[in-house]
């Protein structure tokens, strides 16, 4: 009988939670759900596509970036070693 009572309590709790669950707009506001009416499988593809497009845009911008030697020549970057001395010491230490 105790098992039946525990089962009934679980059912009641589940019914209460389902009756009082947040609506879709509240879940979107809390970033639990993504906005839009797309099927979840399509939403995942849409997010992946946006990520890939952003990655391509960043790679394109980085490919047009001036080389460090050009920046030294133009006086934008200090001459000599292009790496911070602390980074050089860490690199040399890791080679041992």
C-alpha cells in the first residue's frame, strides 16, 4: 500500500508541475528555448550554419590582416622580437 501511495504522490506532483509549467515565451526570455517556430532539428542546423558563416567571416578578416613585419615598418609595432618576453621564456622552458 505504501508503494501505491508513493506512486500516487508522484503522479500528483507531475500533474501539478505540468499544469504550472512556463509557457514558450517565458522559456525564450530565459534562453532555455531559441526564438522562432522552426522544428528543433532545423534550429540546430540553423545555429550551425550561422556559426560556420561567422567562422568564415572571421577567417576572411584575419587573412587580410597585415603581417607583423609590415606593422614594424609602419611604426605601429615595436621592432625586435614580436613576442612578449614572458611568452618566449615559457616557450623555451617547454622545449626542455
